[in-house]
C-alpha cells in the first residue's frame, strides 16, 4: 500500500478571471473546487494511474467533511484525524489572457498534541514492510519541524520506503533520516546543502552526495527547465514537455505520484522518470487540481527524452 500523508490539506478553489487586475473589481468566469493539499494530490494522481493509496492527515469541520467525501466518492481510501478547526481554503486565480497563475493560500488551523499522537498512532499501526509512505507539503501549525524526520525513521523501522516532498527546515531534517526518495527544487537543494550552487557541476556534485549519504533517489525539479534524476550511479536530465498550461498546481505532486507508482511496480529509473515527466506535463493541461486520465499521461510518454549525464 502507498500511504500519502498531508498534514495541512486544503479545499482548492480555482477561479478563472480574464485580465485579472489589482485594485479593481474582477469578474469571475468560472469556479472549480477540488480536494487539495500535496499528499492528497499524490493520491488523486495515483488513482488515475491505476494505483491504490490511502490518504492520511488532518481534516477539520465542514470543509474537512467535503474533502473526505470527495475522496471517498473517487474511490480513494482515507484515514484522517478530525480536528476542531476548519480545514483551510486556498484560492487559485487563473488569468488565461495573461497566462498568470496566482495562489492565495490560507495558513491552516492549529492541531493539538492529542491529534498529532492520534495520527501518528494510526499511520504506524497501518504501515508494514514494503509499503511506501509519502510525506508531502508543510507540517500543520502546532507541529515540530522534526516530525517528518521522526516519523520517517519509524516507518523505515517497519520496513517501509519513505518519500519526502517538503521544504525549509522540515526537509533539511528529514534528509538526515535518509528517506528512500526526495524531490527538492533548486531552492530547496541549496537550503539542504547550504551552498549557492552556481553551476551544473556543483548541482550534480551535491545530488551525488545525497545519494552517497543513503538516499536512493533524488529527483531535482527544475520547473520549466525540466528535472534531474539520480539513482545509484545513474544520472539523467529530462527537458520539460511543451504543453498548453491551464494550472500548475499539483504538477510536482503528479511527479511524486508517478515515482511512487513506478517503485511500487518495480519499474526501472528510466521508465519511472519518463512516467513522472509525462504525468507532470499532463497535469498542467488540466484545470484546478484536477488530475489527468491515465490515457492523457501515456500519450505524452513517448515525447519524454532522457539524457544520460556522465
């Protein structure tokens, strides 16, 4: 089983506004609501790829009930701890005329120590050998930065593979737990190593160091410039596919989902890396945090080109 952990989920509300302007009245053309949060997005993409997962995390009050209902109706297994604070709502403003995407994200409520202990207990009671646990996104208010590191070590102790997509101090500490995979972007990589990384050689050197430290896979997201993939002695670069962009929200989560799917199904690094690039590209062609169908992903698969780095 793949468990996706979202400490700070959200209801993503995407509005489309032509020629969006500050300090003026803007007319909304369309509204779309989706269950969101990085781990939840991973579960949604896994479902589209034909994989099975269980979405784990915190949900609160009416917004939380809406999110859980949407996931259940989609056939995604859930195991949430219900809190006494409303789950946040994130506003996404899409302006097709100017090709701009503006995120206005709420911080999320505070979770109690009792809720944290309850979620930890639920997760560790389910996880077993050969499972995959994906920690995605920020921790909730009320949680220590070290929680992903600590929970990762306990999941690894039970024989699970741990994937981490986090940022800041949470990611830096989580790296010390030697997760199976991390997916930093360039800014996050600089934070991990504490260096400027002025050239490609320096970037490759730091990613190689992470592999030698005990992390099995490093997928370095470069945004519109593609991605770098590292596994043992293999290194690849993939250019980003050129597609019509409708929403960038969830593109990185789709990449993470494809990697979890590939590892679960024993696909090789090259095949998994290609799948992750196709999934990410297919996602941005969809509105809001809607995920592409499997057919949309596989139509792009043959267009992905990997270059081996020596």
